[in-house]
């Protein structure tokens, strides 16, 4: 029995090393995929604002068919999305303003200050938003900057808005990550 102890220790160490290498490789793959979609410089929050929280949005971008003198176009009316925390639990909602409201009643309204096309050509752009007003006290009460990233869908169709559809609303499903930043 004592003669087998070195073999058992060696086998255990080998298994632990293999598991560690496998985990390290997986972590590296995840890290690589995040770096592959680096956030453009114009969408970076101020350096003195660390990430406060991140939520996932799932809902619709609502468009209205409008006309100017020359053409008909789908124009964004408002977002309408539910927000979920990292565990998939309901966090709040995102709606016209644009505004974000947490279930604790805190709410922010923002104004987009920068955007870049989504890496997914069929998706709405990524945004940097400055908060212009706060309501209530709670998790969002200190937020000053918001990023909309990793968008899927939500883009208005290129066709379908014409004289016969004037004033019609269209809901286009989308999802995105919203990252909220606040001063230190």
C-alpha cells in the first residue's frame, strides 16, 4: 500500500494539471472572443467611471413610417424592452426617453453622444449614452454613462414604408447588453 502512494500522488497531480490546463484554455478562448469584439474608443466611458452593473435587454425597437417631402422612412419611435440581471432575473425595463428603470424605482434618462455600427450588419448600432436626468433613489441613482453593446436585431427594414403605410408602427425584436457606469 505504501509503495503505491507515489503513483497515486503522481496520478492526482497529473489529473489536476490537466483540469487546470483545460480550464485555462477555456478561459483563454472566452477572453479571446471578448478581445475580438473590442469596444471602439469613441464608446469608452470616462476613465473615472468604473462599471457599476450590466444588464441584458430583450424586447423591440418600435418604428413609425414617416414621410418628409422626398421620401418615406421607418423612424425610431422608442425601445420597449425588459432588462435582466446576470442571473437572468428581472431587473427592470427600457423605454422611450431613452430611459432605463430598475425594479427598485430608480430611473435614468439619457442622450446618445456616440455610436458605431454593430459588428452584426443586421443589428442596431452600439452606443455611448450620457445620463441627463435621474429619478428615485436606488441602483441607477449614481449612473452617469451607459453603453449599449453586443446588439442583435432591432434594425428598421430598408423597405415597406410607403404612402399606404404612413403612420403605421412596426416592432423589430432586438437584444443588447447595457453597461452602467458611475463615478468612483
